[in-house]
């Protein structure tokens, strides 16, 4: 193929899944307990240790990918005669997308013929992982860069990404929700049902009482929004709560149109903002939303 697909670690696909996949993953960075890490398949800190530190009250702060890093990787692949397709973390949640755009501008100033496409997935975690999964499948089928972009755009029109958090504390700290909502949720043990909207931003949709009910609600969202004969692939990403992720998978596999359910660990960058116990689910719905 004459192009390369690049994405970032917020797609949260496992190293096992990517072992024979032709794709480049750029890691985000985070700082925890005075140490700096790369969000790179848990090579520098284990998933369990990371989330346990958050449970113990430590705070993880995250850093975006810089324009310089993007320029280096773009120029490397351009020098090999490849066009570049970067599938980026939601512009509604990070300025990393803008950093990639700036890098593209800088590269083109020197090399006006550089073929670089910056694609805003307007998603993260399971949602970004689902889109990257389809991009890889299309690449394997021999689709051109333009065909991949067009098909992903159609998928995004129908994509549904929902998630739950065990505590609203981490979203509050990152400025994603109001202090009032966080306090009410804590006092009443109310579990929010959230989603990524079409701008790639987190929105509050509903609330349920109790943790198990919130997990079950994610399966209900799939049944509500993706009914019909078309076989579906579903991504579940979890923040150190594998048993509940497996429970959710068991509920989904009972639905007749489910083709397969892929479970991945939620990475440190997304996990820093959602906290341990978070679960995200993404799938292609029936209607344009």
C-alpha cells in the first residue's frame, strides 16, 4: 500500500491485537507519583498498579503529543514514499488534533507535495478503538486512503460510544462535569450514563441507581440503538474491572445480531480522567444520529 495509518494510544488496542497489524501507535504521556510514563501497552507500569495508585488517592496528569513528534513521524514515512493518514484522538477532548494539524502545516511548508491527512475521530477509548479497527480492516482489503476516509466518515455518522464511571471525582477534576453533579452522584450513589456526542465531547444522558444497573444499562443501549439483523462488532474497554467487562460481554452475546465482542484495557490517559472502574462501549448503531 502507498500510505501508512497512524493513530495514538487512546485507541487502547492491546499489543496482542496489534502484533501483526500494519499501524503506527504514538503514545501519550502521563505523570504519576513524581514519575513520567508513556501510555504504551502498560510496558512501563502495570494496569493493576496504575489503577491501584489512583484508588489510593494519587493523581495522574496527562500530556498531549507535541507537533515536533508528529513532524518527525510524518517526515519519516514521507521519506519512504508513503502518504500519511493520522486517526486522531477527539478534538473535543484534547488539543492533540490541533498539534497534528500544525505539524502537517509545518511539513507542507518545506515539502508542498506531502500527502498528509489528519482525521478527527471525535472519539476516544472504545470509540476510537472501533474506528481504528475498521480502518485496519479496510487497509487489509486494499482500500485507498480516500476510500478509508469516506467509509470511516459514514461509520462515524452511526457510531455510538457510551460509558460509565464508578466515581465522578476524576471527571470533575478534569473539568468535564460540574461540582454539583459530582456531589449529588456521590451522596446518592447515583451512577451516570454518559456518551460521546458528535463533536467528540462528553455529555450526561441518564442516571441509574447502583453499579450493576449501570453496567446492565450499557447492554440496553446496544439493544435499543443497534437492533436488527446486521451483525455487529462491539468494543468494551475497562479500567481495571475485567469481571464486570466480562459480565457485560455475556449480556451482549445473548443478543442475536452480535458478531463478536472485543475487550481491551482502558489506557492510563483516558483512565486518568475517568478513574478506576470505568467501562466504555462502542458499536455501530442502526441510524444516523
